[in-house]
């Protein structure tokens, strides 16, 4: 069985077309499953693909 590829927040942000700060926030909230390694988050490629497949609304909600 192949090992999951690990990536940094910056790499995940590029793939998800999000800002790295947003990816860190999503990790802290548990919406993206990641692991803290020292001061950084590490995310698997499988988790990035799972999150990318979720339909998300963009922009601000109507007032």
C-alpha cells in the first residue's frame, strides 16, 4: 500500500486556490484534517482531494 504524500500549508493552498492563512484556519477548525508538526501543519494529498471535492459557496453572504 502506498504511503500518503504529505504537503505543507502553502502547497495545499496552491492546489485549493486558497490563501495559506485560510488553510491554517480550516485546519484549526477541523474542516481540513491535518497534523501539527512543531509550528507547522502537514496535510495529506488525500485530505486535500477530499476537501477540494466539497462544494463551497464563495463570496459574502447576502445582507
